[in-house]
C-alpha cells in the first residue's frame, strides 16, 4: 500500500519556472512537503481553492504563468489568503513559506 504524505498542494497551469522554484523553496525551508500537479484551469484562485480542498493539510497554491494565489481549506471561494499578480521572487518565496507556516499554525510573514 502506498500512503500519500501530508503535503501542500500546488496546482499549476503553464507556471513560470522561476516563480514555481521560489514557492517550493519557501515551503521546503519550513520543513513541509509539497506536491505539484498540472491542471487545465486558467484561474489561479480556482486552482488554489481546489488544491486547498484536496490537500490533507488544507493548504493550496494556484499558479498560472506568473500569477499566484494561496488558499486554506474552509475559507470560502473568493476570499483568498493571498493573491499576487506577477510577484517578485522574494514574494514567491514568502507565499510558499506562508503556506507551510499556516499548516504549522505559525504566524504568517
């Protein structure tokens, strides 16, 4: 039997590789696992909402090209934790870190 490990889910659609790399680095720095899935949805908010609901940890990130949204399970669609259009690399790392910190019940950066 293969058990899935609790992870932050990242749902993407043609993500910018530098953006995705920094998001993942922010998650890793906080000692949390992540999984990346390609989806055929063009809305980062919809991707983040689905990812949060599918993740065992209740944290999801949606990335469409350079647009990034972070969401937590239980927050209604349309009320995101954070949403950035064309963020700089520091913001990408921070949004990754914040998704990990949220599941660890730590204050966001």
